[in-house]
C-alpha cells in the first residue's frame, strides 16, 4: 500500500570526526522516503526553494518516490549545519536557515488523500494535525516529534496524540513528554496519552516498542563504522513504516519485523555521509542485514 | 557443578532518591553468591573483620553458600558509602574504608582447588591471578575488572586475560581497555587480547556477549522500579556463572540462556535495598522473569 511522508527537505552541512560534507541532500522526509521506498510506494509532501537542483530531484525520482507533493517556493531551501562530538554521541547545531521551510503549510495533493499509511515527520504539532485534516481516513498514521514541541507546544501535541496510531520519539523526548525518568514507565505513560503504539529510539542501544498488549525490545544492528549519524531516526521510521505499508497486515509479528527493518535502514544511513548509503541501498542488502540482526538477538 | 567466587564482603551505606540504607551487607562476592546459589553450589573466598555479625553469616549459610573460604581477620570489615544521582544513572563514592580487605590475599581452601567454575570478582589483576595459581585446572574461569586496574595495572591485567575463559566488564571499561569508542569494535578488540568470551554490561540498556563464533545482544529486563542499583553487575555475573555451572554444557545456547538468567538476577537486586531482594528470591520468581524477558525480546 502507498505511504505518504510529510516533512522537511534540506541542504545539510555535516561535520564529523570522519570529515565534512557540505550542502548535501538532507531533511526528514528525504531520509524517511529513501528508506521507505525499499519496501513500498512513497509519496512526499515537502517544500524547497528555487535553488533546489534537478540532481536532488532525480535522487528522489530515481528511487521511485512520487514528487507531486513537493512544492517549490520563491527563496532558498531549508539549510542546516551540524557538528558532531568526537564520539558522535552528541551534536551541536552550528546554523539553521529555515528559509522556505519557515512557514511550511503542507498541501496534500488530491491524489494522496486516500493514502492509507501516513508519516508526519518532526514538525509543529499544529502543522502535523493540518495534514491529518486533509486526509480521508488513514489506516495507520504515525508521527515523530522533538523537545522543542514537547516544551513549547505541549497542548497542541497532546491534542494530536490521540489522533495517531503511533508515536516515534527518542529516549530523552519520551522522558520529557511524560515526566518519567525510567524508560519503561515513560513508554507506558506515553501510551496512556493516546497513541496505540509508542516507539522509543535509543540510538546505539536500539529501541523499545510499547503497545497495549505487548512490549518489544530490539538492540541496534551491530554497526562498527559510524560515519555520519544524521538521518538515522528518520531512516528508522522510513524502514518501519515502509515495511508495514508493504505488508499484508499490521500484526504483532509484522510490527516486530518492521522495527527490525527500521533498525537495518538506520544502520545503512549512518555508514555514509548524508543519504549516500541509504539512497544506494538495495533490498538484498536490507534482507542480509535483517537476518544478521535476527541472529544477533536470537535467544535460541 | 560447584562454583567458586573470590571477592569482597562489605558493609554498604547507600543513599538513593528512595532513601538511605546504612551498614547493610554488600560486596561483590556477596551479590554474586546470593544470585549464583539459585542455580548451583557456591563456595566463597573473601575476608571480613571481627565486627562481621553472625546475622550476615547466616544470610550466606541460609542460602546454602559454603563459607570455608571466608577468612576473619583482626580489625574491621571493608566499608563503602555511595550516593546515587536523582536518575540513578551515576553515583559518587562518599567514603571507602578498605580495612581488612586492604591487603586481601585470597587463600583457596584445599577442598575448593578442583572446583570447575571460578569467578574472580573485581580486584587487582595480580590478586585475581593468584587465585588461578591456586586452582587445579578450572573448566571455566571468568573475571570482572574496573577502570582503576585498566588504568594503573594494565600490564598485570593483560597478563591475566589470556588465562581466562571470559571477561565481564561495563561499556566504559571495555572502551578504556581497548581504546575503541564503538562498542562493537571494543568488544571484538577485547576478544583479541585473550579471553574466549567478553560480556559488556550496559546497565539499563542490557548487554552484549562477544565470542569468536557468535555475538549476542540482550536488552535488560524491563524493570520499572529501581530502588538501589548497587550490586547489579555482580548479581548479573552470579546469575550468568551460576546457570552455566548448573548446566550440562557450555554451549552457545546455554551461554545465551546464562546471559538472560544474569539479567534477571540483576533485575531483582535493583528492586530492593542491598541484598534484600536477591537474598529472598526463589527459583520460581527467576523462571517467571526469565520467560517474561524472553517474550520481551522474542522476534516471532
């Protein structure tokens, strides 16, 4: 089934201990889409400026991603510049130029309104809600969020959560959202706020999935060479949502498999600068890593 | 089969956000022994002062732990005082009085020399080596270590490691030992130094097991109420070694099960102050949590 992602498209400049990549293609919808397209048809709603090059457009279209929802507006494309610490476990934002993304008002094309799987990448909760308002009746809608919205747009976020099937966020964010310092308590508390499914990303420590009737923990794929962690979270979400959209049903087992495919997608993204690795990935690589990950965690 | 543990016995004073416990029974061999006795016969080599009360001795003997190797020396018992941060992810040592443990020279009773399973709890590598010198031919010898020895007694530690079957240490320690900031790289590098098996403990994030022919990752048991993290690592080691010693063979599958039993033992210890919870634990509780943990991580 088709999968719609709504989020940012950006020019990223990234400094890591392995080097610097300048003005490369980035953004939440980009990483998400390039991971999800390995599993299903992807539709993208985002915005870029007039400086967005055809070469970047081709990265999407070559990957089979539908760009009917990619708006081009006067001005420049969203630009982000980040710098990672020596161990790459923390990063600072050196510069952000929101540009055309600053007043992003997602317009869902008529042809996307019946799309059953929807991912709302990190954005203001009111903006995320405006996407749901434009959709007919999504079968499975999931959102990402971040500390900024949890702190400053809490009411809007709390109004959005019960409209979602799932929420994906990281360990610090779920603690901030729920006020619980224990992650298991925090995951359970987040479930009570509304979504039927909460996925807590823990970076190199893997992730937890919380739902009403089962919980699941999966370690990260054992990556030895992290080159650039940018986009890991969005690639995870793309693999997760992509696998589900491409599956016959949203069962316990498919949800667990989807978490593993998300984990694998993230493992590829971090092994190269920007989208290089995930854009070049083929399904055979994904499947090999999926089986390696299953062996890594197999208890028998 | 029998299991020998050599390590500290102590009076612990612990401050956590949940309260303070004063002068309670602690020490590495204590937590290890009280976890391991759930699975097999445990022999203890340690030292205490004349102030060590009979009530504490009974905690061991009631648990079936053999105290033939518990030496009583003139003076006081090792005393430790620690304080945990609000989220219990870090702790400071308020006071340490080594007392009789200061010049601990482990003496293995003649009746223990043929014991097949040996655990060398955290201690100076030369002291740990002196235990191996006293043993006939252990079938499976494993040691713990810490930052102090890695930094200041590195040569002795590097001489000890090839004599071991396994090394158990935490994430920061394995990074320090190997100079690798990536945990997978660090685990592989530690294997090359000598032990056939390296277990890296990551606290609430679970653990990794590295060996020549397989790697394994297991999340922590989903504990919601951490009261006192003291002794979690030694309880893990006790559950791990205890299960192996009680098993028919040291196979891949038994090693994985042993890691899960260690994880469960640690989850019990942290739910109470000091040894309260692990000393009171019964095998039925262990088995129930073992199955809960297996469900938590089951991919199908």
